C-alpha cells in the first residue's frame, strides 16, 4: 500500500509501507526500522546530523564570501585573481586529511570562492 508521509523536512513523500520485508507504519517510513529503540536513537542522531549540516552550510557560505573578498581585494590592488600555490596547499591539506574525497571537496570549495574556471 502506498501512503503519503510528511517527512521531518516538511516535504511530502510516498512510501510503500507493506512491501515485502519492509518495516511498516509512519515511524518506520521515517526511520527505516520498526524497532522503537532503534528509531529513537536514529531520531537523536538525525537531529545532530541536521545541526552539523546547518553548520557546514553556514561555514561553506562564509568561506565563499571570504574567498571572494580576497579575490576582489587583490584584483583591485593590481594583483592576480588566483594564487595557485595557495590553492595547492589547500588541496594538499584536504587530501592528507580526507583522501581522494578531500581533494574533490577542496576543488568544490575553491570553485565556490572564485566561480568555475
Ligand atoms: C582566497 C584567496 O584567493 C583565491 C582563493 C583561494 C581559496 O578559496 O582558498 C585560494 C587561493 C586563491 O586562488 C587567497 O589567496 O587566499
């Protein structure tokens, strides 16, 4: 049976609550489990994940704004738009801490600050 469920984000989703082996009920549809204790713990963890995501988004936006300000300040003073040696340092920092995903993340961070090349 397909049932409309309001997600914690407020958006409406359709869930199959009776598909073979799947947990049933609206709480199960939200957390993916029928077990009340597991659902409770998942809810707690998700609240912290949501906090972290909000912080990450705010930091992302702050970093991009700061990076844009550096670029504008440098160009207004006759300098270059980019400083590739500095970008390499940042890429290496993220790669050494996070591996290949860190490199991808740093590339996105750098792009957010200066736009696509
Ligand atoms: C912000 C700067 O300008 C550019 C953007 C960078 C960044 O987003 O970290 C790094 C180097 C520069 O290409 C900087 O020189 O520090």
